[in-house]
C-alpha cells in the first residue's frame, strides 16, 4: 500500500506522542525498517511542509519538462541553421 505524506507524518506523530513503535507499525501495516526510513525522511516535517514539498516537486517536474522540450527545439533549430543553402 502506498501512503501519502500526510499519512506518514500522522504515523510519525503518533509514535512521537508516546505510542509504541511496534503498535504504530502494526496499525499501518508497515515494517520497522519502513517506519525508521520514514522517520529519517519526514521526521521533522509538519503536514503543511509535506504539502508544500509535494507542490514544489510537481513544479520542478513541470519545469524540467519545459527545459527538455526547449532543448530539443534548440537543437533542431541549430541543425536547420547549420545546413548550407
């Protein structure tokens, strides 16, 4: 099962509030290793931070796509200009 950043942070907050880590892992159906990996990645984030991170990652993906498209167009134009008429 795939968890959202909000769900991950909620699970981490449960453990931080004093719940037993094994109980949290059992509740969410994850292994201890997954929990500790989540904690290293999302441990100091709030839900608002996770939402902002998701927005920034989407914007970054969109901008990379634009740059790739423009690079292809630039290469095509250079090929056309470099040909002798």
